[in-house]
């Protein structure tokens, strides 16, 4: 049921069809991520990067993006590339950013 959980998590995160509830969103996303959902890991990265439902935690955001990117999630790969390109939550590493941008573009 990981697909349903991450979809409910995103709906609660964005307020799509329901009022936003960041705490509930994170619960659904964590449940889906614990079952290996790269989509949920990506969205948990977004929630942590932007402080949706808690404090901004760039280290956790990077970890979620890395996990999702390792599973081939293109959007997570893109977010991870941006973190490296701008040195936001990761060491600024343009070579790594370019590699990730290229990986996500294929």
C-alpha cells in the first residue's frame, strides 16, 4: 500500500483536495518510505528541505534525496544536484552536480 500512502502524503503536503496537514503528510510519507517507496523518500526530502511540518533539516533532506536517487528517482536526483550546485545542505561540488544533472536527464 506504499503507493496509496505516498499519494495521500503528497495530497496532505500540498493540500490537494484536502486541507494541508504537514504532520499527517510526514506520517504517510514515512510509512511509504519504510516500504521502499522512492516517491515517498523524494517528498520527505522536499518536506525536510523546506521545513514543511517541522524545522528545515538539510542533512535529512539530502539523505532522503540520496536514497530516492539511488533508486532512480529523477526528481530526487535533480534536487540532490541543486544541493551540490549551490552548497545547500551539501558541500558545493559542481562536478558532482553536473554528474547528477546528467544522470537525471537520461
